[in-house]
């Protein structure tokens, strides 16, 4: 009888670990030092994966099969060698690549449609061009798309003599021009700043403007702008702060409920420490503030943090990383403790941080905390120590009431390079996974914690590849399926990619 019970117990254990196991497939190792290579994971197309790479200023698309075996590398010679600001938007059977190319005093922004084989489908399209001036202060391009990817927003910003010169163009997924607009906004160039632009599924452009007080880290004025399709009017709403200060704002478009959510951290007037979270909701139609709230962070949260921090400054180093929408109209704000230190001999000087899957189950699909998974860039600040510590998730109801908060403890730091730190999110619909590195007997493993709808945290088995010497970079990962991620990794200073099926 004991033998039978033991056999049943072993079987149940085997089934449990099998159900929670991950399958890891590695790509061939690139024979190029990762410090001289930029890259971006473009996405998955049927049973293929495409990665963009830029070795020695060449532009290439590397194509892998479902087992991460190399199929071919295709040279993208239609992109100029000195192109910058390269972006991608993916669709089921093709993807779009965008780039900026400066030559002389002319700056051009172009795009092309690429097949899953990495081939140019149609001729290159020039979307915008303008001549720069030696007397212009600052100029920049921005590119983003709507959640359903049916609207693509290209905008150009020129800043000169306290004038914010904004030109925006909206395209469809075939790069057909749908709308364009031109706006001049007066502002104080020393104290006022504009956010990046976002675009709704209906094509409305949205952005914020803030004003800093005497100390650059505090904001005492907040305004949100919106411009609808085929409209010359730039609408604006002032969000009252009620004699309080806030830090940098995080704008999230809620297309399902036709609204915009602004999140930040709140400070008491003239006080230097975080007291809680600040949230404001603005309806898209009519464009107006509907409600706002300040939720005080309870001191009991301190006991859950790593390192026993000073209660007065415990939350000052939190940075908003992601806003994840929920089906019931609420949302979850994901924050991370982040700060840097400068090494002076044996001492440290603290520097605070400056500030298309289907909908399923509980959480709506959102892009990850690092947006479009920008190409790899190595940190180069000599003597800088990067610290990425605890993750804190705050859950809010539709009426902005704080429902719960949860801490996922981690303590990670590195000198002069932070590419192996922080975390990646994987949205599995019924749970949100947090993937980050931990050390196990001088070996790096990827920890996998999953946040449930009720706020509980489920810890899955850590990711341990059979091959030794692979060092993962979770925050540069990309989700390519409902329970699938591609994570870059380094092997003896060379680049490889790991496909993980959960």
C-alpha cells in the first residue's frame, strides 16, 4: 500500500512540474561582439521569427524557424547606412520599417513594407522631409501606432524661442495618408515640457504638458491636449493638482472605455517625499476631466520591501513602468524601484532616476514596460552603479479606488551596464508574468512570478537552460505569443536569442 501511495505521489509531482515547465530553444550564437551590435526583435510571422540587426552600420533581417534554427540573413540595403530612429510595426503577414536619414541640412523620414521572408514588398515611401536650420534649437521625430495598429502617427517637433512647433500625420496600415495637422504652442522652454504623442484607435492625438516648480523633479501644473481626426482645433484640459505636487506623468489610452488615464506619484505641497499615487481620468467625448483621486500609500507596505528602507524616503525611488488595463474598467500600475549611484573611491553618491493578441480572461493585452523594445544600447557611464529593486503593483478600480498592492521582491545592481537588470512582463490574459534575473550560486537564472487578478502572486519554476554560459536580458525581451517570449542573451560577449514556451 505504501508503495502504491509513493508511486501516486511521484506521478502527481511529475505532472505538476511538467505542467509548470518551460521549453527553451536557443538560436545560433552570433559571432559579433554585442557591444558593437544594435538589434530589435521584430516579431513572429506564422512559424518564423525575425530579428533586426545593425552590425557595422549594415541593416539586416535575421530569420529563424520555430526551433530558432537560422533560416537566412537578408541584407536591407534599401535603408541608408547612417539611418537612425529605426522603428517597426508588425502585422500578421508583413511588417513596416521606418527610419530617419539626415543628409546635409535635410532630414527625411521614410518607410517600407517587408514580407516574412525579409524582402522589400513595394518601393520605399518618403513620409516627410524638411530642411534644418543652424538657428533651430531642437528638432525630433516621433512614431507610434494605435492599439489596433490601424492608425500610424508620425510627428515632427521643432522647438525655438519658446514655441513648440508640432506637425503630425496619420497613416493607415497601408501607409495611406489619412490626416495631417500643424500646431504652434507657446510655452516656457526652461520650465515646461511636453510628453510623447499617443494615438487612439479612432485617430485622436493625445499628449500632456507639465510645468516644473523651482525643483526640476516636482510638477505643479498639468495639462492634457487632444486633436481629433480631420479637425484643426487643439483641445486642452487643465487637470487641477489641488495644492499638491506630482512627478512625471504616465499617459494610458483606454480605447475600450473611450478615455485617457493619467498616473503619477503625489507629494504634499513643498514636501520632498512621495505620499501616494495621483490618478486623473479624462473622457475622450466630450474631452473633459471626469474624476481624479489621490490614494495614500499605507505604511504597512514598508514591511514588505527589501532592505528595510527609511519610511520617509521609501517610495521616492519608484518609477512607473507600465499601466495594464483590466476588463472591468480598472487598471494596474506597475512600478519599480530604480536609482543610480556614482562611485567615488570607496564611497557612493546617490542619484535618483529622472523621471496583437486577443483580449482574454481578466487583463487586456498591453505592450510591455519598455514600449517598442528599442534596439540594444550599452550603458557607458563610467563609475555608475545601476540599481533595479522591488516591483510594486497597485490595483485600482474603475472609480480610482486602490484595491490592493503587491510587492515582488528583488535586489539587482550592476556597474556601468544595466542591460541585464529590470524585468519583462508577459500578459497571459488570466495572469501577468514578471521575468527578471536572480543569482543562484554565481549563476544567473530567470525568476518567473505571476500576478493573479486577486492580487496573489504565484511563483513558477525558474528558467534554467541546459547550456551554461548564457546570460539573459529580460527587459529587452518581446512577447511573441500568448505564453511565449523571445529573450536576448549573451554568450561569451556574443549575441543569441532564447525562445521560451511557458
